[in-house]
C-alpha cells in the first residue's frame, strides 16, 4: 500500500511539474528586441479585400516617412499560436507593439484615413512629411547652375 501511495505522490508531482513548465513557456512568439516597435497585421486570405486599406495606409506612411516607420509583419490566420497569444478574435487586426506593450490595436474594417490617423498618432509623426535636406540642396545647386548657364548665354 505504501508503494502505491508513493507512486501516486511522485506521479502527481511529475504531472504538476510538466503542466507548470508548459504554462511558463508561453512567450511572445514574435522575434523582436524589448525596445523595438513593430507593426503586425493579422490577415485572413479569405478577407483580403477588407485588408486593402491597411496595406494602402502603411505603404503611404512608408513612402512619406521612410526612416520613422517600424518594420511591418503579416501574420496569417493559420498561425494559431501567435493568434492565441495576442488574443485575435477578428480579421483584419493590426497591432503596434513595443516589446511586450501593445501601443495600438485596430480590429475590423477602417478607412485608409482612419488608419493613417491612428498610426501617425502612435508613431508621433507630423502631418507634413519631412523633406530630405540633400534633395533641397540638390535642387538649389541645380537651379544655380541653370541660372549661371542662362546668364552665360545672354
């Protein structure tokens, strides 16, 4: 009888230990540094037409603010572990994440302007995109050389 009790106790301890280690191994499935900001779009291929505004908004921001927009990941609906971790209940859903902190969550269908407004707010972007100074310098130099050539011809 004592052996039966010992086996039950040891078996219970092993069972509880394995449950504990599985529960504690739930970590952020996305590979990112703790201070890195990423934008994640949870996508379902059956609702691609609903996601078009998300792609358009992100591409516009990337064109206007190329150095200030963080990386963009697309997670498919088949990636269950990631969907469970972030508690995604509908598609499309967009998250902006810094480390383990969720800075923005947009679930469902939005217009491009609504998405742009939220992203610009969370990334702290100005309404007018920053112009590259080297481009301005190039334009100024080109204008000066054009004017010099024009003066020479006259």
